[in-house]
């Protein structure tokens, strides 16, 4: 009987201690998913995050001021609404971005000599976290266009990546500007915190060649 009472006592103590841990360390809330849009064409506006629910967030404060926004970027955010702060754009809620991260970017595609080679241009290229972001332009507007990033089988001192474009025969003439992001974590090397590589375009006769350093 005495052993049974001791067992019940310790079981109650254990349950209370576990409950206390939950209160002291509440689970992290799920992030909110959205897409970054450039509203700089409106007076006083800048970057707006369009949430999947349809509502819009106007970031007026950022905990991480180094985060790089670009139009069409898919992000996951944690935010605090700022009821006392007025909106410049008047299109959504003013918020403080407590934490933000880029949603998963596109995986690299294995290289082959059958990669598409349709023409396109590159406005800018930069690293955002573990993603290589290419702001591209091309003619089209009537079909979905695909872009692929591949590691070339070269033996040089630096890795060489090539960016290819498949227009799927789109003959429309709208001039499209958009950003595409690619996961480059496969370039990481154990024991190192950076790697330099060369980016080329898989277009016949292209002289584009850009050296980029990826820090991780």
C-alpha cells in the first residue's frame, strides 16, 4: 500500500513538471504564407505581402533589416499588427515583421545536353539565404515558362552553373520581368563557409559569365 501511494505521488509530480515546461516553452506558432509584391508605383508605397487568404500586409518595421525583398518572392512570416501606426499605401494592415524566411526555392536540375535553350535576359542575380535568385526577362505571356539551374560537368577550379529557359513555344510578344529562385545548398562543402561559382546562360552564343560567392 505504501509503495502504491509513493508511485501515485511521483506520477503526479512528473505530470505537474511537464505541464510547467509547456507553459514556460509554448510551441512556436505556424508561419503565415504570402507573396511579396512591389507597390512602389503607388504614392508612398513599397513592398507589400499578399497573404494566401487575400489580405495584404504593409511591413513598416523589420526585425531583420538585411532580408532582401523582390517581386514575386514566396515567403513565410511571423508578424505583429501595429494598430497605432498609420498606413502609407492604404491597401492593408501595418505590421512589424518579427521573423521572415523565403519559402522553399526550386531544386537544381541534373545537367544534360537536352536542356532547353530558349532566349532570355538577366536583369540581376543575387544570393538570398540558400537560394540563388535570378531576375529574368523574356518575351511571351501566353504560356507557362520554365527555368532550370544545372551544374555543368566541368573540371575547372570553380563550379559552373548554367541557367536554361523553356518557353514551350510561346510566340506572344509581352515583355515579362520576373524572379526565379533556385536551391544551391548542394554546392556547400564540409569545413567551408563559402563557395565561389560561375553562372552562365544555356543560350547558343551567349557570352554571359558571372562569378558569384555563396556564403553559408
